[in-house]
C-alpha cells in the first residue's frame, strides 16, 4: 500500500469533488462521503435548510455536535472505568497485604 496521496473523485449532493487520499484512507474517505452526503440530503429533503452552502454549514454543525457529544460520553465512561479500576486495585492491594476481607 502506498503512502502517496492520489486524487480521488467523490460526489456529494450531485456535485463532484476531487480530493487527495492515500490508499489506507480511501475506504474511510468513502464512508465519510457517504455519511456527509446522506446528512446533507436529509437536511435538504426535509426542507429545514435551502442552499448548498447553508446545507453544508448545518450538516457540519450537526456532525460537530454529535462528535463532541460522543467525546463527552466517552470521557464520562473513561472516568467511570478509571474509578472502578482504582477501587479494584485497592481491594487487591488490601487482600495481598493481608488487610480486611474484601466482599464484592
């Protein structure tokens, strides 16, 4: 597989764009284009937004909002897992040190 970026043609809302992409990123690019195209068409078809530029901006805002929400949820999950791991580690340390009997 090549690290060289090659031009790749994609279509978003019936308009063709050429972007540079290496072989390793090609599949992810096509999935991204498919997702963006679907999002923009939904905005256009549901009559919420008109005009390609406004549709693109609204799609970008929606996608950015979803991304930030997933990051926030992931951070909460990570913090919960970290706290759980610290509790488990303390229980293990207590047991190995001959401390109190640990109950689940």
